[in-house]
C-alpha cells in the first residue's frame, strides 16, 4: 500500500508538471506573444496566481474529477486497490499523452486527457463486471463534454466583442496607435494574473482529482480535498511552465494570429472569465480550447485572413484524438497494473 501511495503522489506531480508545460503555457502564451511579459515574468506571475487559484478555488472541479464520472464508492466496495490502480492508470495515461503533445508544440486539453483517462478506467471496470455500464455517471459526462464545445465558442464571442469594443473606443479614436498599445501592456499584465488564477482554479483538478480519489479510498483523505494535495498540484504546474512551457507558448503566442497588447488583453480577459465561471459551476473545461477560441475570435475581428487556418487545423486534430487515445491508454495501463498488483 505504501508503494501505491508513493506511486500515486508521484504520478499526480508528473501530471501537474505536464499541465504547467502545456496548459498553463498556452494560457500565458498570449502575454509573451505580444511582448507584454517575458517568460521569466510569466513564471513569476504564474507562481503566485496559479497557486492561489488552485489552493483557494480548486476544490469544486477536483471533486467532479475525483468522483463525478466513475462511481468510486461502489468500486472501492469491491476492492479499494481497484480504485487506486484505476486512478494511477488515468493519471499516467493523461500525462504520457500531454508529454507527447508538448514535444510536438501542440496545445492539447489536459481536461479532455484526464476525463478520457478516467472514463477509460470506468469502461474497463464495467467490462470486468466490477460495475455496470449504467453506473458510470453519463449525465455528468454529457455536461462536461457539452461544456467543451460551448467554452471555445463563448471565448471566441467574448474576445471578439471585447476587442471590437477596445478598437471602437480606443484604436479608432487614437492619434498614436504604438502609444495605445503600450498602455494596454499594463492591462495585459492584469489579465495575465486573472487568467493564471482562473487556470489554477479549474485545471489543478486534472492532476489532483484522481489523486484525491485514490487517497480517499485508502483512508488518507476525507470528503474535503486535502490542502497539501492542492499545493502539490499548484507547485507542479508552475515547475512545468518554468522547465518546458516555452514550446507551447511559441504556438499560442505567435503562430495562430498576430497578437498585439490590445488583442492579447481581449483574448485573456475572455478566456479567464469563461474558465472562472465554469470553475464556479464545478465543470472541468478546457482552458486550451477556450484560449484558442479567444485568440481566433480576436483574429477574426481583423478578418479571416488574419488567422492561420493550417495551425488551427493541427490543433483541432489533436483535440479530437485526445479523448479516445487517453481512454485507450488508460485502459491498457490499468490492465497491466491489475496483473501486477491484484
């Protein structure tokens, strides 16, 4: 059991590191792409506000990931180690996929990855007869999946409207446009803090949700998410951004569309608002999807030609592949772990 606990904690830390390298990196990429902040400054901001969002506002979504998709209590009644191995398999599967995507500079959804992985474990449990297929919380899953489609659209619309308003109130009336953009650099620093907080509040669950579920069945966590688990997730994400985040930052910050401080501000404000609203609703949405949708929204405000459709197609392709790959990988890892431990 001690070995399982250590493996679970290390896997959670690995997943948090991946989230920082991919998801947090794309959340902060617009600030670097516009020149508002350096990578070093982004890391400092993330270290503070990502941590605060994770620790003080991350419990809601963590609970959804931990017990909202698969009937953890029912499975643990059969054998507690089944839950632990399932959650370990889910974390590892999601982490491996995100590591691969980050290597190829692709901003994938860590939310999709972990939800797909947890579902993969749930399906194997159903195939094994541990639970029935009807015991999986399909309604919760439908709500989560629906939010994945809604969030980038909301991000795009809000970013488009925000940038259109900024353009109407400031850019069209300004005698000196580098001057207006320079003023928005300060505002973009504020929205960078906002988006880091929002990201921490939602995406820390992707690392610590399965970890919490495993610890709970082992009697190491109660109904509340342990504060040290949220701290572990926050620290892991910041380290991931600092060590490997530059790869995805490049894709988000410069390859989709040309970003200026006013556009970056609009995209970040829209993304953070949408993500924070979903965190309050306990829904794990994709910060990646929302931000990409927001960046596309501000790009479309300048006309369709301002958006690199080739890059967008590559990103969307990786999104489509995420859930089935994560689910299949999780199922395979769980079968392997089951042979070793059970």
